[in-house]
């Protein structure tokens, strides 16, 4: 798995195709790389206005939404066809 990640030539921030293929075949380390690649994007999509016990409003990550996004990403990677 170490030879599959080349960040030096990855100017556009895309995942290397061999990583996607390895994740598609069920390799756990490759799936971790895919999830880590999209982690900040999923976190930003999961931000919601929340309230604490005192009624103060703040921005926080909705864990349920984040978990659903991660699940959908994993399903999509496993269903990927060439």
C-alpha cells in the first residue's frame, strides 16, 4: 500500500486510481486512505447549528449525518465499476 500513494505528482488533490481499485477490491488500508481523503469534506457537509442545555446556539458536526456520508462513500467505492 505504501507504493500506491504519490502526493508529489498529485497537484489536483485526486486520489490515485490504484488506491481506488484496491479499496474496491476490499483492501482495508486503501479504504482508510479514501475515507481520510474525503474526511474534511464530509465534516464540512455535516456542520449544523446545534443548541446546548442552556439554549446557546453553536455550529457543530452532526455525527449521524457524518456517519451516513462515510457509509455512502464506502458503498460507492465498493460498487465502483471500471
